[in-house]
C-alpha cells in the first residue's frame, strides 16, 4: 500500500501527535508499505529518527502567516517563498511559535479549514504539484482534523480515500475567540463530508467528536495509538535501588493544560502525611520559552513549602534519557485539566513498568481500565490524587501488580507494530467508504 501521511509540525516543542505519527510511519515501512511522510508548517521535533527527513516542509509557517496577513505577499515570488520555507529558518521560527496562543489564530485557523477556498490555496497547489511527482498514493492520512481543509482537493487529485485522525482538536478550537470558534466548528463539520473515515484515538474522543460534528454512525473508528518499545527494559524497574526513596513522577509538557501545578499541589499534600515524608518528585517533559514562567511559579511554590531540595526538573530529554527517567519512578501521574484524547505518556510510563494514577476523566478512565495499570482517583483534586498515590506508596505488592499488569497489556496491545496493523485495517476499510 502507498500511503501519504501528512503531519503538522509543532515547532520547538515535543508533540504527542508527531511522536505517534513518526512511530506509525516507521512501523508501516517495516511492514513493507511505501509511506511518504510530509511535514506541514514546521519541522517535526522528535526523540527518534525523523521519518520525514529529506521531505520539504509544505505550508511553511512563515508563508502561511504572511499569506493570511498580507495581500501583497499573496503575489510573492517563488524564490522568496522557498527561502522562507527552508528547514533551518523554520526550525528557528519554531521556537518563537511556542509563544503563539490560540486566541491569536482564529482567522488563520478558519482559512486553513477552508482549504482551496482559503488564503493559503497557493500552498495547497504546491503540495499537490510535488506529490504528483511521487508515487500515487492509495490513501491520504491527515494527522488531525485541523488539516481537514486539504481533504477535498487531495482526494480529487489522487482519486483515493482521505482519512483523518481525531486527536484532541477540540481544546484548541474551543480556545479560539468565540466568533472564530463557532465558524471553525461549522466549517469542520461541513468539510467532514470530504473524509472517507475518521480514526479516533479513544472511544471517549470518538464519541465526543461524533456528537460535536454530527457525524453519521460508522464514520468514526477507534484506532488506538502505540509507541516504539525499543529501549524499554525486558522486565521490572532496575533503576530503583531497594532502599531508595519513592518517587512520584510526571512526564509531559510542563504547562498548566497538562496539570503540572495540580501535581505539585498533590505532592505538597502528600508530604504532609505521615509515612510518606521521604517521597520525592521528578518532573520531566517538554519545556519551551512560553512554559518557563509557569515552571518558575511551581518551583517557587515548592520552595515556599520547604520542598525545593526534594524535587528535580528535567526538561527536553533525549529518548534514552526519557526512558531512564521513567524507569526511576515509583508512581506516575499527569492530571491534565483539558480534555485528553489519549495520553501517550500513560502508555510510556506503563511500558517502563511504572503504575499510574490519573483523574477519572477524559480518556484516562479508558486507558487505566483497559490496561489495568493503576488507579483512578475519585476526582481531579490534589487531595483525591494524593489519596490514590498514597495507596500505591503504602502497598508495594499492589503497586508491583499494577505495574506488571499494565506493562504486559502495553507490550501486547499498544506497540507501534500493533498500531500499524490497526491502521492498515483502518485504511482498507476506508477504501470501502467512497466520499
């Protein structure tokens, strides 16, 4: 099968969707499929080999922005546009993009959703022209619904199905200014007719988006994400000495949306309880310029509580550093406060042999129940999370049982190989659903 995978880069930030798509493409290629991975906006920031290496970045973020803001730039010469789309320049710009907020992107988002009718139509022409010089795709896969404006033109040009993954777009769209949020949801619903089949990262998110887009029954299929398991130890947690202090861990973007402040409050609450006074906190994950003030606030909070010396922050780790970090933890928790379509970090923690504690919301309930790898707190409050974490800290036998059960399920059901197999079946089903 020849597959065109289109994935939006996230600039200087590690992005769960980018990591997922990159692992998927690598696994599909190992299976013998021909996959062309095309990055949009910005180069991908990854902790594994970049499967889009050697491919131009289309819809370069600088060009896309200038096309939205300037009528004059609509007529810019090709040489200038090519210069502004160079990977080196876009990589530099990616660090600045981390500071961009959804509130500033309403007009641009709406234009992109309109595809060939938007102000970036010239970018779409260039993408089509380039893809025509490659092997004709049997299917086109859009990594998220914010790219749905490409579906109509790509499907018509290559006479093949277009599928679209659903992976957490609702939060971004809901954060746009009210006028643009409403128009973007309407446009997304209209453009959904150009997609043969949607793939949701979880049952929770598939049901949510089916309702919000008023999709017909059968239009959404659940296709679980998976991870590259290379580098995860064969068994247990050899990085934890028997007499070491327990460690509560977090690994995700260090931001308010992922609930880092909630976990810091949870840790402070735990340290006030008898029997867990030696607990440490380890925080890892992406931290860009826009996140640094928030992280500084959390460090100040910990210092005020007299716990600064018991906490370590490890931002922007390499893949091997990430795995070693995860394997050093006793309990893992990322209490995201915005709807989480999947939560790849939960699967990574379980693969490392670490039990998880999560709030009973979003996809967390589904993942914890499916894997058997931890506990759901009674609520999202720091006290409720502390209660659940304390149960595992006080019962090593239960903690180890959750870790072993979760790890086994991840190895069998959430590998990149299993994800690739599920996606191939998904693509084949999409070919039976003409638009």
